[in-house]
């Protein structure tokens, strides 16, 4: 492993890419800690100190993905989430809008057009989300009215209130555009997928502080046990993320002009976790809707229905919450795999280029075979995602504490960190192998 790192830094072009990536990450983290104009940074810190160990609800996941920048209303407060949301929306719309599906099939030119649409939608979502978060901060609901004594956006500063709020929205939207640009720079001139690297950086930035909170509140014994469980979970996630079912494909020989093509053997890799982390994000978003709905009711005198929703659906350690979360992940896993992998299209492309699965006739029988394999392999992938996602909820029960609500080694965070880490290492390794060096993964 160490020799592979040394080999990477000895290679001039790869060393430049690594240093460029590190520089972009440094700029990203600087923007995540830089306060926006009009925000009282001192009151933000007082409010965060008073809320340590408390559940801030729907904003926990978003704050984790922004590296702690969201609750501070920094320049990069929105982080990469508007771009992720826009990418998911465009991917889902590709299935239902023929124009987008046609662009996807046009290759690089069509993909460039879809990327441009994603950028426009990202800025639109940035305006909407920044306006919502600024309004929540001004009304005190950003922290569920627990920090009214520390106004984050003070009034009476001599500047018109509408101007202050407008500058805040413009700053955070511009920060979203810059984060998107930084991610694209890493993709083009650095190492790894830029957007994935930035979200990996945001989550990793929370590790030291959140881990130390666990040690401070629970002691060395439980802290050591938590670290041991984290290592076990990461090992299992690495194993499942690498697992795949390889469908053998044989290409027939054919003569084009005076040259012979085909006659090769390859395979179609079907990953066990074909859906990635998207089902967990969808399920988390749906489970946050009841909590958002409760904000519109009187919290001082909740009725029976409100109290039941709060105790059985909103609370992360409630058995019904865990069961609904688990079932939603399984449902969205099958749903997302069905719209992102089209067995009929894959079978038609294979037939067009003279490919076939040994023992299976080309065309519809091949599509049925791929659909059969995919439906069977999706079940263990869905169960794996569900188990990893609900592990933090069992930690709540075990510790009788809400500290794991923000702990980065839970559910969505660990899936993203391990997946991005493996893909980045594979990309570095492939460039090392081109120069006859030994890679990281032996």
C-alpha cells in the first residue's frame, strides 16, 4: 500500500492530479467555514454549543452532507445536495420524457446537453433551498425554535431587511454554483468523480468532532466498541460493494471489409448493490415528511394523532419507524433498479453487435434471462442497504442517546464514503497499472 502511494507521487502527471484535487478540497472546506454576509457567526456558535447532543430533525442529514456548513449558513451551506437532487430528477425524467431519453442515446453530445440541463436545474434548486433555509433561520425554526435567544440573522442593523435576506440568498446560490464548478474541475483535471469526492470530504470532515462527542458522552468503553463495530460494518460494505454477478457474453466472428471482428468473450457485470445509495436517500426523504408536517401544528398542546406520529414514526428508535424505513428502502431499491437498467435495451444492443449469452437465444429470451437474474440479485442488495441504513437506529436504542443521529459512520454516510473511496482508489490504481506499477488493491 505504501509503495503504491510512493509510486503515485513519483509519477509527474498523477502527482499533479492528486495535488490539484487536494487544492480544490482545501478551497471547498474554506468556503464551508466562511460565514455569509448578514449572519451573526457568534450567535451561530452559541446556538450550536447549546444544541450539542440534541436532535435537530430533518436538517441532520443535509448538515452532514454539507460538512456542518448548513447550520452555520456559510457560503457553501447548501453543499452538493442541489446538484445531487437535480441529477436524480433528470435521471428519473429520462424514463418518462422521450426527448431526454433520445439525448441519452446520442452519446457524448447528448450527455453534454443533459449535463447543461442539470446545471440550470441545480441553480434553480439552489435559489429555492437557500430561500427556504434563510426564512427558517430568520424565524428561528432552523433549530426548531430552540435558539430564539441567539438570532442567527439579526435585525435592526441599519440595513433594510429585504436587502440582507436577498444578499444571503444570492450568496448561498452563488456558492452552490461554485461548488458545482469545483466538482467539475476535479472530474476533468483531478482524480475521481468531483461531486463524489466533495461529498466524501464533507462527511469525513465531521469524523473527528462527532467521534469525540461519542467518547465524551459515553466513555472510552463504548467508544472503543463503536470503533470495532464501525470496522466490521466498513468491511462488510466493502465486500458487498465489490460483489457482482458476471453474465458471460460471446461475440460471433464477422467480416467487415477485409478485417475480421468479434470472436471475443466478455461479461456483463451486475452488481449486488445495483442501486447505490439512492434508495436510502429516497426513503429518508419520505420519512422526514411527517416530521415536517408536524411543524404546522401547535407543538405546545399536541393532539393524540400528533403524539402518535411523533412517538412511532418520527422517533428514530421507534420499532414502527425502523420497520417502515426498512420496507421503503427495499421498495425503492427495486423501483430504482427497474428504471435505470433496461434488460430489453441491453439485449437489443447485444443482438445488434452479434453478442449472445451462451445457451440463451438472442432477443427476447436474453432480455427475460437478464430480468430474471436482476430480480434475484436485487433482493440481497436491497436487504443489505436496509440493514446498513437501520444500524444507527439500533445504536440509538443501545446507547439510549441521540449522539448517533449525527455520527458520520451510519447508514447513508458509510455507503457514500466506502463507495467513493473504492472508486477513487480504482481510478488511481488503473493509472498506476498503465505504468507497470503495483496498485493499491492486490
